[in-house]
C-alpha cells in the first residue's frame, strides 16, 4: 500500500479531486500554504503499488503551471528588491510506503 501526497495549486484542487473520484480513487484534501506564500491544497490518496502511476497521471493531467507575482521586499535584507514573476510548478508529489491501512 502506498500513500500519494500531492501538493497542488488551490485552483487545480477541485478538478483533481473530481477526476480522481471519477477514476475510482478516494482522496482527502485540505488547504495548505507553501513557499512564496502560495495558497495550495494537499491531496492524499491511498492506493496499491500498481495504481500509483495512474494516480500520478491524473495529477499531471489536472494540474497546470502558472505565473506567480512576487511582491517587492519592503525591508532589507529580504529579496527581491522589486516585484518579479516566477512560475509555480504543476504539483509536488510524494509517494510513501504505508505499513497499515484501515477504514473504520
């Protein structure tokens, strides 16, 4: 048994959770905040080893890169000294081994 943990942009989360459900996967999601103060959603999916790639494929299909505006720092030594734009990744995915799984 594996636990797939994906950290996705909050705008992609509803589409991802719906698609996972359509593909027969149960998931749990909750809001989270990551680097650059990006508003994210963490999605958890417990699956057998042979289904991990299918879950990852759904995540890749539902999550998109997007530009992110970083505001200028107001006090040194914080950076950047002026506003700049970066690209937020599609998702960050972790796959962990699960010793035990129970649904009660």
